[in-house]
C-alpha cells in the first residue's frame, strides 16, 4: 500500500502544479511563477496532472478550465476529493464558470487578468493555508 506524506508547512519554495493544454501559456506561467520563488511542475492534460498530483508533494494547483478530454472542472473535482485542503486556482478565458466548478475550486481568474494577478491570488491562497511567519512572503 502506497502512503503519501504531505508537508503541513511549505518549504522555502512552494510547489505549484500547473495544468494546461496550451504550451505557450503553460511555459509563460512556469517562468513567471519560478521568478516569484515557486517550484513549478507542469502537465499538459488532466490525466497527466492527476498523475503528478498523486506522486508529488503539491502545495497548490493552477488549472485551465477548457482542455480537451477531461476539462478543468472534472480535474478539480478529482483533486479536491483526494486532498480537500489543496488550494486550486482555476484559469479560464470565460468570464463566468459553471457553479459546480466554482464549488470545487478555491478561486478563479481569467487568462486576461495577467500573470501577476495570478501570482497575487496564488500567494493569497497559500498565505491563508499556511499563515504566520513560515507562510508565503508577499
């Protein structure tokens, strides 16, 4: 039986899993987040993202909504079922996401919001999860 042990306090570089089928957006997000002090793992589809999530100690997830095959809403529901406390930021080109998706994610952002808005929202999520001096520096 495989048991996962997850950190209760992030190390100096929180691990972010970015899942997106668009290579350019994924690479830009990875570069921006790494510059902001995060360790970034990437997956190009929902199933690969779930596999990475199951094998790595992930602190938060940045997830695209519109992907072929398994959409971001389905992926978020699976991740939330496996780790109810995981912060999930859902990205979308759409202004409004379905209610059932919003119930399983922590926060959403539109792709047009810009990389640093996404960084700020991610830092807020992590600070809420890990408050205090060992939390995420803003």
